[in-house]
C-alpha cells in the first residue's frame, strides 16, 4: 500500500488490514517514520521519535498477529503521546527545559494500557511548556498547524492534534486541564475527547492542577477515539481518584447513530460576543446536519457558564503556581516568558478569594447537570475562533486585554467542563473560507463519554470533513 | 478593586519569596490586576445562596451536586440576554435548575 494511503487510514482500518494480514505493523510503522522524518522538521509535532524501538515493537506485534492472537483491535497500530505522559526509558520533557533530562522508569498507565493492547509507540509529541499557556519560544521547536504552518495548532496537546492532521500517526494521547485536548483538536481538524475526571487514570500524567487534569485520546474519527478510550479507561490501583465504574462498549455506542438523541445548544456560548460569526455559522450548520440525522435540537441555558473562567483562574491556576513554585524560585530563567508570567501572576492570587469561588463552582456543576437532565448531550463551539497566526503577543497595555488575551484566553468555551468535570469532545464541523478547521464541542453527563462518541460518529457518518487532509 | 501598581506587585512577590524581573513586571501587574478585578466583581453575587454552604460534602466521585439556582443578579443578566433573542433560533429550555422552561432560563426562586 502506498505511503499516502497508509498515512490517512484510520486506526479501525489499519487494525482490519493487520488482522487480514494485508499489511504488517512493521510496514505501517516504517512508512509513518519516513513521513515523520520528512514533515516533522517543518511541523514540530514530535519532540522524540522512537525509531528503532517502534520497529522492534511492530515486529513483536506482527509475530503475535501471525499466531492469530491479537490482544485488541489496536494490536499493531501505532500511537504517539503528549510529552507530559511518562514513557519508560524515553525522555519525558513536559515541553520544558526543566525536564529536559527526565527519563521515567515506568509508563503512565494510559500508555502502558495501549502498549499492553498491542499498540506501537511511535514517539513523544510536542506541547506548550508545562501545559500552561502559550509559549513564545518552545524549547523543542514551534508546533505548526498542518492546515497552515503560519497558524497555531492550539495547545497544550499541540503535537497530539497536528500529528493526526498531518497523517503522522492514527491515534494519540493528550492531557486536558482547561481545553488542552479539545482546542488543538478543533484547530487541527481532528477528534479529541476529555473524559470525565476519574474515567482515565492520571498516573504518569505530569500534573498541572489535579482536580482538573485528565488524560484522553485523539484520533481522526470518533470510532478511533472510542477504540483508544476503551483501552485506557477504567480503575487503576496507581491512581486512587480513578473510577471503578464499569467501562461501556464505546465502539458499539459509536455505531448507534443519532436517531432519538436530544442535543441542547448552550445559548450563552452561542451568543458570546467573542464568538467569530464564521465559527457560529459552521456550528449551526452542523446542528442542522444532526437534526437531519435524527437528533432533536433545542436550546438550553447555563447562566453561570459566563463565570467559568473566573472559577478556573481562581482555583486551577494557583494550584499550578504552587506546584511550580520551586522552579519559579530557582530556575525562572529556564521557563519561557509567557508561562513564567502566568505562573508569577497566579502565585499572587489571595487564598481568600479562591475560597469564595468554590460555591460558584458547585453551582455551575449543578446548572450543567440540570441542563443534562433535559437533553442527552450539550453542544457549543469548541473555540470562539479558528486557528490564529503564530505571532509574538503584543505587550499588555490594559487589564481587559490581559484578561481576554492572556488570562482567560482561548479556553473560555472549554474550561467550563474542566471546572464541572463533565466529559467533552471536539469533532471537526467544517472549514472557514481560509481553509481552517472548526470544532463542534459535545458534552455529556458524567461517565457518559459514549453519548458524545455516538453523536460525533453519527455526524462524521453524515459528513466528510474528516476525510479532507492538508496538502503537505 | 483599586488599581494595582507595579511596585505593589513587586513587593507582594518579594513578601512570598518570588522575584519578578523588570521585563516581566508590567505584564504580571496587568494579569494580576485583571484577575483580582474579575474575582472581586463576584462579590456582587450572593455566593452563599448560589452553591449552598461552602465545604458541603461532595455528591459523588466527580464532586457534583444536584442543580441549584442561579444568583439573582445572574438571573437578571440572563433575562436581559433572553430579551436580545437567540443566536440559533432553536426551541428553548431553561436549565438553571434543570427544570424545563418554555421561554428561557429559570432557577429556583
């Protein structure tokens, strides 16, 4: 099979090829390594490529497949992970000079589970430094959007999305504390899922703000994301906060179609002054398509969602700052200017103000739960805009500019569901006139990731956005 | 909240053992000022009525509790937005308390 053919096959399709012995894992991995070698210098998607280790792993997978013993539908399928997830014997930088020499002695649980399922680790993916805001001069290269390399990938799971969009890998893992899986998924035109907090073990995910942190899968299709989530979800003795709720059959849910599903469009996000009208139009068109696929669409109101950034900034960011306080004291010069300034500011937020915010967090959770009593899934744009140009941000000249441009930033539409811990997914729903992807965000009741996957898969069955690929 | 000045921020940082370089000071001052303004503005909300008593036990493993009412100020703001008309032209259901509503957001009164 030609390399370009392999590059954009889904994980489901690659798994079928492998089980029918129409391609070997070694062939697939070799083709993708060649593509990474060719494209990564421009795109900056990978920090570390596993090369020979990936080929060795693929050969082991081929031997198991030859014995007719696939461990999962992903056996022999390559994957790559954000460089915030531990990988045994492979450097894990967290996108920062602070961890340039950190080599974990074990895998993160999510990584270990993908490997145990027969997945082949291709490498470690680029990210914004410490997963905390923009990075002016990324220490391991600037991640660039495959749809337009002058544009941002979004972050912080930058390479996790761009590697998929560029056909460098079929499945990736990311981490999401305020939108870090969904935003790059939206900007790069792929599917990204932030699970319910507790659904996927955080063991080995380098912590940012633990009450908000989630590891989750990305893929080019909802079906692929379903397969990956199936493998990584579930109780982990190494993470006491992981849930022991049963893991449903996500791939089956993703085949059920949208008929009879109730989708509630979040009025406050659709009416936001910050929402680009071109993004709004594409989201409305996507909702129309879901209606034609059998879903009932209505509008719901979550008034407190407009305070979500305040809740997020007051509760998550000081925790991040506390975690990195020793770095700020001892190695501030080794942190890029943008995360350093964000950490410094977050270090000075008074605890008394943070404590006053907690009731508001509970109230927002209650409102989202309330909305989800009348519908199955909530819908909204993933981000207010498509990918923006990579540019040095201008010096701040006002507090309002600081709030929108540097503090609350692009996570305004995603951080509410980190605050409330609901599962949320971004699925591509079209392109702007400039050829930039736009994402539709779907939110479900806690531990009902299957419902976001069901709607996303039904939408992808009715559209072909996910079959369009950048010209690279 | 009053205007925060760079010298205040520098002194505050020093008090907690952090040094802010001159190149970072203006930026950090604007960021912190914006954050404090936003959080201070929430004092206008009756937060104890919004979410029940602070420190109340969590409902389950993801820390959620049943739907609660929006604060009065927020209900007023929601009503104002409702009057502006919807962006989507879709049927509406109020969700402030989880109860269906035909004409916009509705919370427990």
